[in-house]
C-alpha cells in the first residue's frame, strides 16, 4: 500500500507541474512585452497585438512563426531577444488583445 500511495503522489505532483508550465498567461505576456519590447518596438502592447486578428495570430503561432512575425513588426527586436519560454505568453497576450477581440490592454 505504501508503494501505491507514493506512486500516486508522484504522478499527481508530475501532472501538476506539467499542467502549470504548459499553460500560458496573457498577463505575463503583457508584462514581458512592457519590460522587454515596448522600447524596442516604439509602441505599446495594444498596438502590437492589434496588428493582427485572433485568427491571424493563431495561424502565425501554429506555423511556428511568432518570433519571425514579432521581428517583422518590431525591426529592432532580434531573435536572440525573444526567449522561447516567453513565446507562449506573448502569443496569449497578442491573441487576447488582437484587433478583433474587443479587449484593450493596460499598457
């Protein structure tokens, strides 16, 4: 019984950790944009996110071109400036505040 309990707890802990890291956060993406990219882009996150509709952002992200599109919109941003771990958060921010979302970020 002790081995079963330990195994169950280990699986629960692992699933909790995986689900936490797999979920992205638009608010975190907004904070990253403000801190790291607002000055380099020359405009705020609202203008960045409004460059595309939600469907367009989704298509860009699914194609794996989010970094490339970010560098197109903000020419002063280099690929090395964008950490891979930030992309899901920046994508969620862009998607949530796209030009057809009806949402307006506070940055």
